[in-house]
C-alpha cells in the first residue's frame, strides 16, 4: 500500500462545532474580564493622577515659599464645560529672574557686565568695580554710567515684582529733590516698576517706588515715598520694593500689596492700589535699566541687586474622567496662599483648604488637605475631623 493511500485512510483531526463554541465562549469571558480589569485600572490611574497632580503643585508652592522667603500661590482654573470643577492647576511662586552681585572685577569686560545668573548687561558711560557690601559693587558716576539688561525672564512678570539691593549713595554736588534711580523697567511714563532714592538736601535720602498696573484695560500707577526711615549718604543701606496681587477685598475685587523696605523697616502706602478686575503689571519688553531712568543717574555704589517675580510653574491638567472641586478655606479669590514660612496665609484663609477628587464612574473619593501649617495630606475618602 502506498503512502498516499495510508494517509487517506487515517482520520483527520478536526474541531467539532461544540468544541468551537466552547472555545469561543472561553475567549469571550477572558476578553470581558480583561476589559473590566483594564477599565478598573484606568479609572484608578486617573484618580491617582489627579490626586498626584494636586499634591505635586501644592508641595512645590510650599517649598518655593520657604526657599525664597516670599509668597506663593496655587491657582485652580475651572473647566470650560463645568465651571464648578477644576481643569488646570499651577503654582505662582517667587523666583529670582535677575541678580546682579559682583564677586570679581572680572565680571566687568569693556561694555559688557556679567550678572550672577549669567545675564549680560550693556554698559553705558563708565561703570567700574569698587569695594561692595558683599563682594564687589557697581560704581556709578551720576552722569552717564548705567547698565541696560534685556531678558525674557524680566518681560513675563505679571502678578508681582520684588526688587532689593544694597545702596551706598553719594550726596556730593546734589541739590534737594535730586532723583537717584536704582532700577527701572522702561523709561518713566511707561514704567512697569521703578525703585529710586530722592535727596532730602541734608545728606539723607528717601526711598521712592512706583508700579504701573492694568485695571481692566486702563493703566494705574501706584507710587509711594518712604520718608519715615531716612537713608544716610556714604553708608550701605538695604532697600526693597514689593508688589504682588494679594487676594480679593470684601466686595470680591482684586487687591494688591505694595510696600517699601529700608533695612528691616517696612512702610505701606497711605492709599493702597485701587481695586480692580485684574491689577496685573503692564507687560512690556523694554530693557531693565540699572542706575538710570533715562533722565536721572545714580551716584554712588549698588551691590546685590536682585529682582524676583511671581512666576508660573508647570501647568497640570486634571484628567477628564475625574471630578475635582475646591474648598479654598475662605480665600476670596479661590486660590491657595502660602506665606513666607510655607504656612497657609491667615490674612487670606479662615480655615484649611480641601481638594475633593472623585472618579466619575464609581464615585471613589480622595481628599487632599492643606492644614494651617501648610502640610499637604491625602486621605482615602473624607478627611478626619
């Protein structure tokens, strides 16, 4: 018998209809089970992702407040389709954007001067190095010497600006009312902010500052002079200006905090910034000038000039299959405010802050709480009393 005939007589292995149906049923069950497991995992991932984003932003803001010894804010923007729920979350924290500290005469090279953050300034006149309060100072002649700084980091400050410096003013040849500009963003009329000294005529100076803000489309300038603490000529004095959005007033309008500092003394303006819908700094891309406002020039030495602002951090988008609502603890602007010690700002909050995170499908709840001490805690379900 041939091999072909032997093969033809052997029965062929095949799957019966019943076996096929059973196999298909098993596969269907496994697929349905896998879909269910995947659905539950995806739901859990979304809940965890939303919770982690909130926790990350809050901790970053608190860390920045402690590190920079300045205010930090967490902004919660609503979803476009559901205004009562949060769609975006980010921190506004104080960050140094320009720092002029001269440790060595080598930072002066012809018409270029190198700052501490690698920023390069263009010098006019003849600014020269001189002994400083910390390291080497910038010596300005009061006639033509100044620096001009162009940096995108200085252009984006919208919600707040902070300027501080050590100054050693020279009163030789000055008449009463003479202005010695320390730092100025844009020239006079269109200034975002400026900090300067005004000569009192008796070997002392007053500190003067101004910030130009946007009040819903119209410009408004906040100017203030601190004469309570005179600044002597021929001595090192620490001066500063601070301007930042600071929640809302009783009517729900934006308000801002503006103050000047001489050494450890702070002075607030008698007439604070008017309330408005925005109170944002007027944007401009003009250079920052050190030692001039275009008309007047600083005479003396400047050291450790630092400019910081409220800068937005990474934006976190809340997953769409979760629902996040915020109890801001009495904050009128719906933001989370940390003070310079990393605690909840008692001027802004009346109680702890709570974020409620709910998975849209099965209503699982996680709660993120910010305590009075600024601690960030996560709870499965509602927080304990």
